C-alpha cells in the first residue's frame, strides 16, 4: 500500500475498501488503523464484522467511515456451513447499526454497509428498514453485460461464471492457488446470461418505491424509522 502512495496514485481515488473475512483479528485492525494514518482524507470502508462491539472498534480505533457487516451470508459463501461461524444478515444489521450510528470520529459519523444476504428484491428494502446505510450484492448483479466476464455456452444456452472471494476459484485466480493450510469457504457457479442491467435496476427501484408507499416513508433515510419488524 505504501508503494501506491509513493507513486502518488492515492490522488486518483478517494475511497478505500479494506475487505477481509475476519475483522476481529487484532493485527487486522492494526493494519486498518495504519491505512487511516497514511490516508487521513480518504473515505475508508472496513470489515467484515457482525457484532456491535467490533463495529465500535473499527470506528473508534481504526477510524473507519463505513463498517462492512456480514459473515457467511453471501450466496456464494459457505463459511457458515464449513466453519459454523456467521450470523443471519438482518440480525447482523440490527446488531451493528446502532453501534455505528451512535459513534463518531474525527472523520464523521459511523455508517454500515450490509454485505450479502440479498435473495429477493424485498431483501433490499428489509436491509434499509433494518438500518443499513448502504447495501452490497454480488450474485444479483452477476450475469449482466455490465458485470463483466466471458459468456460460456452450455448446450446452446449462455451463462456467466460467478464465484465467492473465498472460493478455490478466487484463490487460484488472485493468489495462485489454495494454500495447504486453507480450505475453500466459497463456491463458484454459472448464472444464466441476463442481458442489460437496466431492467433489473428498475425492478429494484420499483420495489423500494412500493415499500415506501406501504410503510409511509417519503425518503430512503426514513425506512428504518417507519418500518416495524414482527
């Protein structure tokens, strides 16, 4: 990372995502804080965690602007199945949002991004109603023209490959293979080719507008104030 700064490349971007599967490790948090020291003006998003205590730690000590919330809830993630570690995504949002929103640092108020767990369009609204400030979803945006990747023909039908970042495919692609002491905690799969992404974006927006009508919210930031979970 220091090499990036020495070459002046930090002037080309203002947003840094520090993404590890386990942001509870002390040496990981220490590295996060070092990045903040080197980049005091950048927006930093760091994670992943699923508890309020570590959400506070990443904001107070590592000075993160946004905390990534979610362990084991991604559609291509097998962490919970393989290790028993993780938490249902909506429960993680409930747990972490108050810790983040009640914290502030020299870099602003704490925010959270919900990473994973979007199975249906409704889950987007549920995440915002639960208190998420942002949402990440990989598989739902896979398979479109804009999502990259080569088209794969399977018996005359077009597909695109999608894989989790802890899968053997990801480690072979980005790290030269799976280390002997490691185990794959993700899977790779083929997703039917979906064409242009425009219609899916409209589906998302349409669903959220309808949610807003049902719960009486005039703005997205009002979702968590207007919704009641039962």
